[in-house]
């Protein structure tokens, strides 16, 4: 029995180092995995530039990323300081800079700065897309029909371009312009209908068409119009005579008096 217990003790002593090595190897693997996770967390914690963040928000698909070099040129921002409140703070926010005295702003003022930054970026965007660089970025979106397609049946899904009905903010929402029928429509998505049309301006789509004749060479102006028919026959338009107009004018006061 003593010999048997002795051999068991030897056998266990030989196995213990193996177990300790395996445990140490597992621990090393865990430490390696933890270090990898830590490095991934650090990468995830890296801040995304404000411009990239803003353009990737849902509903902002019509925007392109304006080059920071363009924004840093004061000449390109001429006249915008009087149009946007908290201009300096908003500009620093767009460029991811720390403004002096930013920590002294109240929560309400910080919200106003963020709103002002979005407005300022939109106005800068309207100018940037008129440059060669801006048009190139918009061309890529147009080729992919990122702005949608014309809802008019006769235009056969023609790609459209964003356009504003005014260059002044808060006057009209963005619309889409069809190069084929040369008319404007509301964007198909409801989230785009709240965008300010001044962020694209009244000039962009027309200048884009002039500067890209080869791109629009195959886009012939639509000459097709819908013809109303009854049982296959066109409806004849009746011309109103002066006599008919006189009768209508006489009937209107009588109808108004009867309703009162």
C-alpha cells in the first residue's frame, strides 16, 4: 500500500506542472484578448468629425461633405456672420474646435449653438456645391439617383436634383428638379420635406445641367402629355364664349346670396 501511494504521489506531482502551464497559457490568451478589446474600444471612442456625423444623419442624405479647407477660407463665408446667431461658436463647432468661453454657455445656449451650426453648414453647403469640387460630389449622388426620381409617369424614372425656391432661409423647403420635364416636385421621403431649400439654393440644378452636358446628353426634354379619353375618344375642350362668361358672372352673386 505504501508503494502504491508513493507511485500515485509521483504521478500527481508530474501532472501538476502540466496543469499549471495550461492555466498560464489560458491566462495569457485572456490577457491578449482583453488588450485587443481595449484597443477596439479606444478606436470606437475616437470622435467622428462633425461634418461626417451631420451628413450621415437620417434625413440628411441630400448633403455632401464640405471640405474643411473651403470652410476655413474666410472669403467663402462672406456675409454669413450676419445671418447666423452665435456665428463664431457655430463655426468652431463645425470645424471641431474649442471656442473660448464655451464652457460658460448654458444648456439652452449650447442647443442654440448646435442649431446655428446646422444652419451655417447648410448655407456654406449651398455655396460649396456651386464649385467644381462640390459639383463633382453631387454628380456622384446624381448618378446613383440618391436624390430620387421624377414622380411624373412620362419622365420614366428620370433622376432628379435638389433645388430651393428661395436663397433665404426659412422661406421654402427643398424640392427636386427634373431635367427632363423641367419642373419641380416635393421629395418622395417625408424626412426630406423639412429641409430648408436655401441649403441648396435656386442656382444649383440649372448650373449643374449647363456644366455637365455630356452627363445629360441622353436626357431629352419630355414632350409627352397625358390625353384624357372616354371610351378611347379624346375629350373635346369646350371654349367658353363671352355669353357663357356673362351668364356665369350673373349666377355667382345669386348663388352667394342663396347661401347666406
